[in-house]
C-alpha cells in the first residue's frame, strides 16, 4: 500500500512538473515576443561573453605567444566544458535560493534571455530599412549580424547575407533554446546559451581560434543536431511547401561546412522559394559554395527580408507548439 502511494505521488509530481515547464516556456516565449532582447550590462549572454573574453586573455597572458597547439586545445576544451557546467549549476542555485513563489518568474525571465526570436526578426527588418536609405546603410545594418566582409557588398549580397543569417540563427537562437528549456528548464537553456555564445566568440576556423575554439565549435554542432532538424521541418511546413522540398534540403545540407547550418539554410531557401549560397568574403578570402534551394530559384530580393522575418517568427511559434504539446502529452501519460 505504502509503495503504491509513493509511486502514485511520484507520478503526480512528474506530471505537474512537465505541465509547469510547458507553461513557463510558453510564458518565456511570450516575453521575448513582447519585449525582445533588451540591451543591458547584466544580460546573461553579456556576462558569459565577459567571462569568455577574460578567460582567453588570462590564458594567452599566462601561456605566452608560443603556446603550442595542444595547450590551446586543452585550454579551449576546459572552457567549453567548464562554462556551460558552471552556468547550469549557478542557475540551479540561484533559482533554488529564490522564495518558492518567485521561482516561476525567475524561470520565465531566464529562459526568455536565452531566446532571441524578436531581435532576430527585427535585425532583418533593420537591414531592409537601411537599404531603403542607402546601400551603405544596408551594409552597416547587415554587418551587425554577419561575420562577412560587407564593404564591397552589392544590394543582392546584403539581402542574401541577412536571409542566411536569420535562417541559421532561427535554429541557434530560437528553436534550440526552447528545445533545451523543454528538456531541462532554465538551467539547461542557459547552459546551451553558454555553448552558443562560446561558438559565436571562439568557434572560428582561423589562425587565432583553430585550436582554442575547436571544442566549443564541436560541442555547439552536437547540441544543435536535433534542433536544426526540427527547424528544417518547420521551415518547410511554415513556408507551405511539401515533403519533396524537405528531401531536397536534406540532400543539399552537405553543400555547407556546418552539419547544421546547411540543412537549416536550405530548408529556409525552399520555404521562401529563393536561392541561397554562392560566394562570400571572410577576412579577405572569397569562399564559393554551391547554391541552396535550387540553382534555378531567384536570388532573394529586398522584399524577402520581411518574408524571412515572418517565416522565422512562424518557425519559432511552431516549435513552441511542438515542444509544449510534447510536454503536455508526456505529462498526461505520466
């Protein structure tokens, strides 16, 4: 009898926890939609950025200019593991220290800081507004969201770069944080945000970060495998296309060096019925990649900036529906 009551009690707790988590991530998504990503020095991503920069400075100061590749890889691996783990434990401790009535609000706020859907859509709209003023204004706006050389970009280059950035970051900055929030609440969502921030700061294949940022880049790739595939499906659904286009996007994923970005960008290309890929300049080096979305599709135009912002918002809302529905379904079966 006592064992049955204990098991029954566990089931109730588990069901209630899943339902509460579904409600909390829906509320966090609503907060991001309503107020976006306010710029403030205490934003968790900014604090993570300061920690990453401080760690790198300390390492390079202590190791000196002749640090070997193995030392850089070891230091980078320690950072790639230590920062997300530290963030996870810190968020759990902070939430645990809050009064019981305040914890839901803490969860909602923290998960909302891991999301950047509103800001992402607005960034595409700002590029469009900039191009309305002048090509230079458009170049300046797109330089805030891409790591490419923008000074010599044509209007077509500006538009394509913005569309590709919004597509890739819909997975990284919207679907993935929601996915990990659904899996483990605010602590796991912020731990993922730490990995994403690491990748954006040190996960480059250049001379400075080839070894130091290797672990961060690979961890980011691993954590985005499932969210990227969910994003691809939802981009095709949100764009109103069919399974055949999803198959084409899957085949074209290999045209991009990232195991995730190629699939997501290709799915957005088919969802928008435009052609992405082609040439881009990074640090003075021109990189040529095959087209995504079919070579016969038209290149994106200025009007497609509003369209990709709208598709990004739809994908975010659809992912929320899938994940909240999954949590409620699991809660109902517990």
